[in-house]
C-alpha cells in the first residue's frame, strides 16, 4: 500500500523516478528470493540490485540524536539512504505497524530528508503491497 503525503499530487511525486527505481529493485529481489529470509539478507541483495542499477547508496547510516545542541550517538541507524535523498527502512514483519511509520517519519525529520520508504519483504504476493511511502 503506497501512502502519499498531502502536499503531493499523483502526477508529480517528489523523487518519483528515484522511488520507482528503488521499488523496482525491491520487486526484483523479492521475486528472486520470495519471503522467509532474514532482513539482513534482503538488505544485502537490495544493495546489490541498487548497485546494478547504478544508484548510489549508503548502508546502516548512523543517525545521532540532537538534544540541547549536542549530537548524541544513541545507536540509531538508517537501513539505506539512496542518492542522499530517499531513506529506506527495511522490514520483515507480519504487518507494517504505526510504530514503523513513526520510526520512518522521525528519521525524515532528524535528517531533513523529505521522502522515505518502508519495504516489508514479509509478503507472499508482490512486495509492492508491503511498501509504504512517506513524505514530509
């Protein structure tokens, strides 16, 4: 289920081309592997697919918490940051919960990035059904 922010229109989504490339890569990974693996395996394979598509990305990007003007390393990490623009939060869960969406929204706010995707590989059909798109 793709969720779109209120300020976007369906005809012109923020980072639309990039997110479609990422979604295509996720579909390819899920098509090849299916459900049942660890989240880390999907991350590794998705990164390989992103590399094949010529996309730049960073994995396990540290995300310090800013508190009273201090950058505090609290162990938070973004799964993948694509083209320094789109945050990917990978999941292997029965259902994407509001807490997962809140996590992604918090990452967006903390980084100043505007677009993020939750990609849940625990779906039996198409992985597209396990994708949530958030924009701030």
